């Protein structure tokens, strides 16, 4: 069956309807973009969307100014999310829990935490260095004998990622953004100019402005445009466990020196996980019980001895969009194709950085410059020039 003629023309196309793409769509519409906006999303259920499979955390404890500035804006935005996304008196509920992020420090990583805390405070982040006794006041069940202390960022926290995504989508639609639940299979070019896209059902849609916000599929979307974008899908697993005794206090999102993180879920159960360095590239959504038993549980039980007797309830796997160049987002125009923009490669930080990224792309597209948050250090040009943004606080 042949393809149909172009059915519609849009002034801006966004490929990817997760939290990054939907934030861009919302900000463009809310900021007064003069034209028709469409978002293409191939998974209408969002069942395998990286956004909804994440733990929904946001922090400002980074080692680079650009990442700190991005998350400062995004945290302020999320704190006002219900008001910003209100429609006809109805506000979304994202259940934001500002319980803080807590990085535990031992002899190996403590000097780095001390250095980063001074840098963060210089940029206005109220990060605190806590000694072992102060850390125990936050988590009384913690084993601290092998720790030097901790770095705590009050006000950071975690929220419901599904509710957040739906808030963005509903508000964007309310502002006139179209969502087409179709898979883009081809980007149409004439020389270095864009002409539109073709979807899996053969329909062509016309536009001279396309934003690649395709998450773990961003590299594939880049290839459709004839570009090499160093972003690949990498599985990350999350586990839900029940402790033998429910804590009578709230957990901050805590990162152990082993790399294991943990936080509270509904009913004071605990979510936990750890990035596996040797995880192969691929679209793998299966979760591995053995990895929990061999790599995560021992570290959890060491840090909180009570969890020796935990019960594993279930697990799931989602995908990081890993930027193989330097593990930071790639934001802005592509210098080789007119009208091709990117917001990709956030390597696990996409959810927390989405509000600022959406604002930045809105400004760049409408005004030709960044005004609210300068994300230019994360432009694609750094890859062409061989420069890396070295972020030392990647979980």
C-alpha cells in the first residue's frame, strides 16, 4: 500500500511525548509560540515510557553549574506544578515529597562531596554537610561505622512521574497542542532543510521545524535525519521491597557509596536500585531478580541491617537515554540541518530537568536565544569540537 499525500502542516513537530517532549510542547504553547504544534508519540499507553518507569526524583546536587541551574529552575517549577497545570479549576496531583537527597560519604567519596557542597552553596543551593550523628537523626536505622558523614540537600525530593507527565500532556492539549499517537519512521529532508515526517501508516506531515525528544529512541530518530547522535538505550531496574518493620520516619532519597539508592514508596515500602556499569545497550524491559539478590540486597542490608529480612515484592525495568559522549543532555539546534532541534541524552536526569529544558527550547525556537536558563554548554557543538561536560554526580 502506498503512502497518502501530506495530510497536515504544522509549524513545530516534536518527536517523543514523554516528559521532555511534553514540557517543550507546553512551554511553546504557554509562552505564545505563533503556530501549530504537534507531538508524535508511538506508545499511547506510555507503558514503556522512561518517564513513568522512573522513580521521579529531583535534586540540585550536581558538580557543574549548568546542571545545577537547570535543576534550580525545574525544582521551583515542580513546586508550583499544580497551579501551572490547572485547567478549569482542576489541578493535577503529583504528590511531591520534599524529603531531600542524601549522599552518604565514606573515605573514598567524602572529599568529593565536600568539594561539591562548597560549589553548590556558592550557586545558592542549601546543601548541608552532616556528621554521622546528624545523619542518624535522618535515618535512625542506618549503619554509619564506615561513613565519614553525608551531604544533604533539603527541599529536593521525589514525586509521582505518571501524574506529572499527565499534567503536562493535559495542559499542553488544553493550550492547543495536538498529540498524534503514531510512530515516525522517516524524516523528510531536502538538502539541509527539513520538509516533515512520515509515520508508520504511510501518512506524511509537513514542517520545517522538528524537535528530537525521543528519549532512548533519540539515536534512531537522528539516523532518520541522516545524523549520528551518540544516544543509546540502556536498561535500568527498580525494585520494590517491604521491610520487616515499617519505618516511623520519612526517608530522603538516599545514595549509598556502593551506588545503591533507596527511597520510600506508598505505604512506607521501599524502592531501590543501582546502575549496572556493564549493562549492554538495547531495548530490554525485563527485570533481573538475581541482580537484586547478588548486587543490591547485600549493600542494602549492610547499610540498614534491618533489611536483612526484607521481602522483594516486585521489580520493573525502564530505559535510560545514555549520552555516550559525556552522560549529559544534548540541547539545542543541530548545526548541520536547519530547523532540527534536540533535547536528548539526559542519562537518567530527564525527568528532573524537563521543566528547564522545555523552557530553554521554547526560548531558543521563539527568540533565537536562551534567557531563563543558559543551557548552551550542553549544545551539540561540544561533540563536534571534542569538548566534554564532566559531571561527577551521576547516579
